[in-house]
C-alpha cells in the first residue's frame, strides 16, 4: 500500500503498539493483507473502508479497527487520501488471557465484529492514546479488556449503504475533521452531502455508528483534549476555538465525555 509507514512506539511481553501512517488514495488499488496477531487499531486521522470476512465497514477517527489472528482483510481509500492509526497488536495467547480475565469465558474469544464506533465509553482511552499520555503498557491492557467487554454488546452492522451514499458521507466526515469548529447543523451537512435531511441522518448513522450531532461533538472534544495536552492556551480559548459557544457548556460536555474537568485532564496529561 502506497506510503505505508510503521513506527513502533513501545512493546512488551505479548504486545506492541505502533503509529501507522498510510498515504493511499482513490487511485491506489487495495490488496489483501493478513492480521498476524490480534489487532486493535485506534483511528487517529482520516477515514477508510475496511473489508474482512465478507463484510465492509467505514472507519472514522475515534473508532476501533478489530482484527482476529490470521484474518485476511483489505483497506481501501476510495473517498479520500491517507489515514493514521495507533495500532495495538497482541500475541494470541496473551490476548486470550486478557479476554478471559475481562469476562470472555467461552473457548472462542475472537472478535465478532470488525469495528467499534467512536463511542463515549471509549473516549477516555482514545484520548490517552492520542494526546501523549504514553503509559502504553497500561493502555494496551485496558484497551484489550474494555474492547472485549464492549464489542459483544454492540448491535450487528446493518446492510452497507450504496457506494454513492458512502462517498457523500465520507466527504462530510473529512469536512468535520478539518473544521470541527464550524456550525455543523443537520441541514447544512445534509446539503453538503446532497441528501435530504432524513436520508442523510439515516445513512450517516449507518456509516459511522453515531448521529451527526454526536459525531461533531465527539470530534470537537477530541480536538480540545489534544490541545489541552499539548498547548498552554487558556481553557476558554480552546473551548471557543473548538466550536463551543461558552466555557460552561464546554466544561459540562468535556466532563460527561472524559469523566474529568478540562483542568484535571490537562493536569493528568502533563
């Protein structure tokens, strides 16, 4: 795959984590790959389609790509160029021990799904992985255990939307990621996708696993978390720059998402 680079960030007994950059785009043909180990990849930037076990889903920032050991897959970038993931890989025996300790008591502990949407339950772990709080050994264990517990509660993916609709949603997703601070209301986003409000809402939720409002809010909060961890700017300025109308609304939304106030989050990320 064009421009694929892998930078190992840390490793331990039975696990490793890497920063994976992909520069592929619509003109690059996907090819079959294989998960050599059990994989959980946090999508940090960009969106792409993930094909595995005869299924297809769209991966967006904040979501998790799941891969079982030995599983064959393809990734395609028909609707944009490039992505970045923080990819955790586990030896099968080590992952089985983590899964068992996390409550997966059956003999078969493979992932029954290919992705986890960017849900609120994951926000704290995702933020820690993306904002420089690099206790990678702890994050790797928590991510594996929590994913095993969460993925079995997810409803099955519905039928894939038409390719033309997926392309329109992908375009909107990249717009939101580039400019999370803009006033992305339903009508404006639907016009950008050239869909009716009703059809846009249905297709967007089918593709991303979230409503447009949830997706915009989560994107703004991830951006705010990154800035809090990396910038000395005032919390008020970060809130306004990320699209929040006032700091009190930002404080409430941030605490609901991450379980910490912005000030506490910044302190713990130092």
